[in-house]
């Protein structure tokens, strides 16, 4: 049954890594232009950005501002740390496994990003 949903051509599978690499590289460039500090991932659909120099008390505050003011979704990393463990870094992550339309919208939204 699964075979009915798979593309007939194997090129879809061979092109998939290249497509995701292009999306990753595009979003890394967008984030750099916005003044963020992205870490170029090699095995993830997420780009981490250090936001410790942006003046927010926490990564959650930064994420909330990006979502509410700039309309760009991101995920703070601090919730992934258990309470009482080491102090979580001020890092947020962006998913690049999105449509080109969504990535271009993020580019437009972050064109004038400032805090």
C-alpha cells in the first residue's frame, strides 16, 4: 500500500538531500543577515542561534518577541533542560524543513529585524 504513495521516479529521493541543503543554506543566510548567530547544522532540520547578545533575559523571551512582533516561529531550547540542571544557553532554533513560501516569508519578516 505504501508503494502507491511513493513517487514513481527515484530522482525524488536522490534530490531530497540537495533540496534540504538549499533550504538550510538559505535560512542560515537569512538569519545571519538579520544579525543572529546561526550554527550550521549537519544532521538536523533545526538551525540553532545564540541569542545571548540580544539583551533578552531568557531564550523564551526572545522567542516570544520573534513570534509576536516579527511573526517568525522559533523554539527556545531552555525547555529541553531539566530544572536544577546546568543553566541553559540562550539558544533558539528554527526549522528549515518548511515550504519555500514559508522560508521567503521569514526572510521578508526578518529583513528589518532589530531589538
